[in-house]
């Protein structure tokens, strides 16, 4: 009798493990399907971007990027100059008010 009980317990544990494995397999299938969909969307986006870039002159784009970076540095320098002037004016106003 105890052998039958042990066998039943083993079968119950095995059934539980099989159910967990089946649930895990189902989850993995769903994940795979979702990831395949994301991959397809990203692949299509890459194709669109590549199509948009075709025919564009890469060296010209690089020059444009460099020019934009120079302009950005110029604006940052000008911003710093204006900030220091404003600070100077604020200090002068504080001295006048005192």
C-alpha cells in the first residue's frame, strides 16, 4: 500500500512538472511570436531608413553635421558670454542698490 502511495505521489509530482513545462513552453512560444513581430517591424523600419538615405551624399551629410556642431559651439559660447554679462550687470545693480 505504501508503495502505491509513493507511486501516486511521484506521479502527481511528475504531472505537476509536466504542467509547468507545458506552461513554460507556451510562454516561450508567445514570447517568440512577439519578438518575431518586433523584429519584422524593426527590419521594415531599417529598410525604410536605408531607402531614405539612398542617393544622399554621405560626405555632404558629414560636412553638414560638422557645420551644425560648429554652430552649436558658437551658440554655446555666445550663451556663456551673455550669461557672464548678465551676472556682471546683476552685481552692478546690487552695488547700486546698496
